[in-house]
C-alpha cells in the first residue's frame, strides 16, 4: 500500500466516450501530479497541482481535463480521445512542490487506458 | 533542455550476481538531482536511490549503489546480490535543483531487468 490509490485499474473506451480517472492520496500531501507513460517513451509530466492550484500544464491537449477539488483527490476527465492516447496514466503526490524533499514522489499503480 | 538516456532497453542477471544499469544525462545546470526509480509488474513507481549533484560521494541504499561521474554526466546503478524481487523496469530521472519548474522530473525510457533463478 503506497498511500496513492488510482481507479480504475484498467479502462477501455471509444473515441466518443467520456470517462474519468480518479486518484486519491492518504499521505497528507499537498502536491499531486499526472504522468503519462507510453510504450517505448519516457514518462511525460502532464499536470501539476499544488495546494489545489494548477501550477503546470505541459502542453496537454484539451481533451484531457484535470480537476483537483482538494489536496487529497485528483481527477483526469477524458473526452473524444484518440487511439494514440492509449497509455498508462500515473498519479503521484509529494509534500509540496517547493519543499526540500519534493522529489520524493509517491506513485499510484496507474490506470491502463485503451482507446479504441 | 535536459535529456536522460538509458542505452540498455533490457538487461538480465543471475540471482545473487551483480548488475549495472547505465544512464547518461545532458544538462547545463550545476545544481541538480538524479534518481533511480523501479517499476515492478504492479506498475507502482518506487524510488530506489537518489544523488545530489553537489555531493561527490556516491549514494548507497543497501544492495543498491550508484556510480556518479559528474564530468562525464553518467549515473549508473549497481545492484549487488540480485534477488528475484529486483526484476522490474528501472528508470533514471533528473531534476533541476533550483529555478522555475524545478519540481519536474525528466525520465529516461527505462531498462527492463530480468533476474534469472
């Protein structure tokens, strides 16, 4: 148990569907992150939230819409995705982005997304 | 922009033997941190070891140690007495030490380590 829980573990969706990924952390952290892990490619940072405020949008297409209602929860809303969006989406958290140990990211187990 | 290169897509090692995973990086910064993360089949990324660039001494964590060559921009991971549970994908990562967006981790593509019994 890492303290960072992601649901669902697997998701298959059509290009016209709307779905959401959920991440919850029980570590008392204030920063949360979405990463995309595609086959044969390095992990890509997508979004960063610090104290519920978005501090980073790494040029992510608008078909991905993040939401952070509080420091413990992070969502990634998906709509009209493309097959190339199929990947493992990892959530992570840290104490906060400016703390000395902010590099100690705690990751969830990810949602494996397949877009048909 | 910083880049991290892992030139070994796959490696294998016999149980109880030692294996070294390679990583090189490119940066113009002088203050930075380097990391090795492990991703087992459970998919959860776990921090294995980290190195501060200003420290000359190589970091060690039990059976895991690094060979940090700052001038060569090399950061290899040595796993001693390999165990079956070490089988995983290993990612090398870089983070700036200061300045804007220094919370960003730049990852390599990973090395898949197989441990043979």
